[in-house]
């Protein structure tokens, strides 16, 4: 388990030191380009012979660099790249490392699936979707030359937990890389790189930002492998804006404190829902009855701020509950200070074919909660009054 003092100290201090005037927090360099005294000085920065600022779209901006240093420190990574969104980070990763084919294990975010199925196939980047436990099909695809294995853990919206170390051990017998979407867990609860993954990707819009007021993404890994990704980021124009980088870095200061509260609230709500007569199933790896609980205890330091549950009565009952919540808001996205509720069939997985939803274990009866930082008693009371409307 990561020392909480170390994690908290990194959240406050990592990446500072770019200000010659001595500011304890790197200022916002809201600057597109930076001047040089002479050509030799410019070339030394461009060629990587010495650090320096050059052009913001290239990521060579002190505000962006300081954010990336903090993100790398929190992930215990050699390097980090910040992006304009989580999908920007994923798309550059796939373009840089997916040329031999991408294997997706388990359930993934609907936007990622759409990118793979509708856009990347058109430019020759092929993908294969496999159940997380189909080891023989995974090995066959690796033997055929797949270059990247990608999965989420815990997964959206079923909270399925996948063994990062086991997958990495199998994949690394072949010339392929492993990428984990760590958005649901955050680096406070889980560190994929320390478990053998080559890349950790997150939508920083979610828990890293934590206040529903910015859009960003991050990819961490080795400096050499991220150099291959950086060319795509630069030339596709996916760079994070300095203003957003500054805001995100400030948000990271409270990340360990916020995640601690998310973890606490969500476990209490999961236990409440598990005991409620109108709830059929609760998906949360923090519950001892959850099939992913033993593995989550091994590879996670906390169980996260996301859960899903199926209500009795199907789609109509779930809609009734959603529409009658008062404190909890009906809204997409996740990871903010406020608690949000959605039906995945109407948001993150809207438009998927019925057979795809069934195979993924997603039905209209499912409600996904992003549990915020409010008083847990107030959240439970709100859920109680809404669930009462579908009680037998």
C-alpha cells in the first residue's frame, strides 16, 4: 500500500520549481510562444540538449510541463503527457502503438468502442473485443501479431476487475504492450504501471479534475514509449491548454483527500443498496460479496467512487428512480464533488445494439452512481425516498 503521506506530499509539491521569482506554485504561462536570445539557445532547447519553453502546441510550456511532472509522480511513472481530453489521450495511444491490432478485454467506455469500431478501422487500425477471461483467444490474437492490449479496471459500468499483473505477464511474452484505463480508480487507488502495465491512461475530466469544471486527459509510461505518442498529440492538435493545465494541477493538490472521501461514501452506499429490497444487484468491488473483491484487495488501495446497481422492475423502475432523485443529479460524466446518476443505456452506452448490451451485462434496470463528497446520510436518504416509489 502506498504511504498516504508520500502521496499527499507529491500531490502538493511535485512539479513545482519553474518560477524564477520563487512562487511555490508554478504560475500560469498563458503564452503560445517563447523568445530566445540567439539561434544557438533556440536549437539547444529544440534538440533536447537543455530544458526550456518553446511553443505551447508542442507541449513546451512551463505550466504544462509542471502538470505532467506532478501526474507522473502520482502514477509513479517515468513520464506523463497531458491532453485536451481523455479521448485525445486514448486516440493518440492507439495511433502510436496499435498498428499491429488492438485487443480490448472486458467492457470499455462507449466512446472508446466507437473510436475503435467506427473511425480507426477506416485507417487500418483493427481491433478485437474479447471477454476478460478468454485467455486462449487472447494468446491466439497475440500470436497473430496484435501490438496493444487495452482494458479498463474497474470497468465502466459493470465495475469488473481485471488482474493487471496476470494480463501483463501473458502479454509480455509477445512483442505487445499493455494499456490500462485507470479513470475509475485514479492513481490514489491503483497504480497500473507498478503492476506491469506499459501505459496508464485517464480522463482527467473525472476524479483528477474532481470539480466538473475542466476537460483533460493524461497518459503515463516510459519516456521512450511516450515520445512515440507525443508526435501524434502535437500534430493532431490535442495539446491541453495552459489555463486548463494550471487548473488541473491545482485540483491535484486535494486528490488524495477527495479520493478518501469518495471511497468512504461509496462503500456506505453500496452496503445500503445491497440491503434494499428494491435492489436486485450491486456492482462494487468493495463489497465482500462482489466477485472482484479478492482481486481488488490485492491490486487496489481503495475501491473507488463509482458503483452500479440493478433495480427490480426493469427499465421503467430505473427511470422512475432516476427521475425522482432530488439531491443526486441526472447527468453524464463522473468524478466530481457532486453525486451524479445515469442509466448507462441512455448515456455512456447509448446506441449499442441490444445483443451487445446483453453480452456486456448492461440492462435498462442498471443505474450508475458517481458518488460525490456530500454527507453520506443525505445521499442515502435521497436514494431511499426514490427507491420507495418502486417498492412492492
